[in-house]
């Protein structure tokens, strides 16, 4: 079984495991509006802002994250399936936290209803609020010092997957909003591969052969350590999945602080 086939599930797989007590469904989104209108039966909502980030858009403390896993009834033997707008972020974060059995429904959440399946408005009862012990996988996460140390190294590549406007320094936030904006631009020497080139028209990821040609052509090759960033980590986590699970790259790390941290730091170098 390939890495990709082991990590991905489809609607039929989820439907066949709705009553499995060892399977937990997590819908990852930036608001609860769609979830409240209807979600896959038994799914728990993780808000990518309120649950996974602090007010500075940085990763929440380990203790808080472990309590979230406990409330979501995720234990060492649980198979967790992420889906929804930020499914790759949830997948990567679970792996980085040390959860081994993680799978993902790739593509839009609407494919559940599109396959004739019914939504639910019932919310599952939360588990314990007592944090469990997990052994984090530090090899999946890069810090600001890690990015700074990678600049100019031939054995590493810093990969920027934001839009051209963000990369060129014409906007800080992808929407163009000016609130909480820092310095615009990119990490010196960072390679630009916008996430829209990674996605196909149906918002899934392109075929592996297309992806390999895209990244090889940009100098993002499997013999290097790749540190990928965006603005707050969502697009970076999606690219991490493509590189690791579709292409088999051995050393890819997400800079979760991403441009929100780098562009707001007082002394980081910025290139436009």
C-alpha cells in the first residue's frame, strides 16, 4: 500500500465506519457555520483559529492541544479522519502531535452530500478534559530559527506557497486586509510555488506526475530538506501532504508561524 492510499479515505469508507468506536471524524474549518447546518454524523468540529491557534496566530500550547484531543475522544488506538476546508492542516497537526492513525478525505466537504449521504446536526458528547500524554514528532515542524538557518544552504530549500501578490510584497494577508499586517515580502531565497498550482480544478491535489514536474522544475527536490510556509500554516500543511504522501519526500517541515510570524518579527530579513 502506498503512502497516499494509506492516508486517504473516500466517502464510502467513512460511511462504512460511522459506527466504529475506534474511528473519530474531525471537521476542520475556520468557522462553525457550515458544521452547524450539517456535518458528517459523529464528526467533531475543530476551528482552525479558535482551537488550533492563539491570538498571535501561533500554535496553541502543547497542554491545550492535548486537552483538545482528549475532549475529541482521541486516544492511542483511535483512527482519526479529517475533512473539510482545512483538512490537511488537521492531518499534519495530528501527525506532528504524535497521533499515528490519521487519514483524510481529500477535497470539498460537499462530496458527502453529493454522494447521496445525509448530514447530521447532532453534536457528539465531549470526552474528558484531562490531557493525555503524546510524543510529538518534532521532525515535521520548523521554527523561525530553523528557517533563518536554512537561508542560503544548498541542502535545504525554503518553499513559499502563497500567491504571487504575497510573495512579491504587494500584500501581507491573502485577502489584502490591512489589519494586523506586518512587513510584506518573502524569506530571502525562498522558492515560490503558489498553492493554486498544486491544486486541480476540483480543489483536490494534482496527479503525482504533475506535482513532481512542478516541484522539480522549481528546484524543490527530494534530496533536500524542504521547509514550507504560507501566511498562517494552512496552505503550507496542504503542500506538506502533497510532498510527503503523494511524492514521498523524506524530510518536509511546516513553518507553522509562517509569514504572520516572520513578517511581524522586528529583525528578520525580508525580500521583495
